[in-house]
C-alpha cells in the first residue's frame, strides 16, 4: 500500500518547541487500510503534540472519538467512546547499533538525521487498534442498570438458571484418585 503523505512530518524543518497536528480517522481511512472488524462508524480525532528539542523529541498522541460496536453481552450495536493517549520519545541517531539493530523499540522512535521526513501512519494505526477495548459492553444507566437489550438479558438469565449446577469439579475428583508413589532417597 502506498504511503499516505498526510501522515508525513518534516520533523527537521519543525521549529524547536511544541508543534501540533490533528488527524481524522473515518470509515474511508479504515477501509483503505483493509481493516476487517465488527467496528463501524469510525469518528476519531488524533492530536499529535510534537515537542522538538535539541537532544530528543517527545511525541504525544491523544485519541478521542467514537465508534459503533456490537455489545459482547446482548449483540446489539452501541456507540462506544474512545479515549487514549500514548507517548513516544524521538531519539536522533544514525547508528543502528545504538538502537540495538532495531529501528523501533517500545517507547522510542529512532529518528535518522539523514531522513528529513518521518511517516507516522503505522504508529497511529497500530496504537488506535490497541486503544480498542477487549470487552465491549453497553454502559449502565444512572441507576446502575445495564442498557443491554432487555430481551437478550432475560434469555441469558434463563439459560444461566437452567444449567445444572455442579457441586464439584469431576476432573479434579478424578485427579485426586490418582496415587503417585513417593520417590524418597
């Protein structure tokens, strides 16, 4: 896939101090990334604060927006508010041995002084996906009640009550019956 130039930053031309950029992520962008998921209605704003200093730079990304996801409990779609932030330190180095032979580490982005432009698209995309919660449940109302589909909740409660309760774990009982001889010296 061809690199998207709107995610390129001419970091060497930036003035020293705080510089800010804003990126919008929508359905077309995610479709262009060939992102296949149950998430829809992407409406995300990512603010990048690039604090350029003489010895190191600080890149702080703020994710804010909303998406539409199916509830893991009832299956109905709902709007989920996303908020996250992540920080990277931009270290200026030409020497790949200094970076351990790796061009990126967990929180450090190695900026080659011979490369005047960096493309942050993959960094944005990966951290946006990491911002998605693993469990997606309808929020609760002011009284603490779930806003899930009441019919689905009723069916789940019925299924929960109709399952026979096992007082003991049969696997554990079978394991307890096994006699292992004691190997003493």
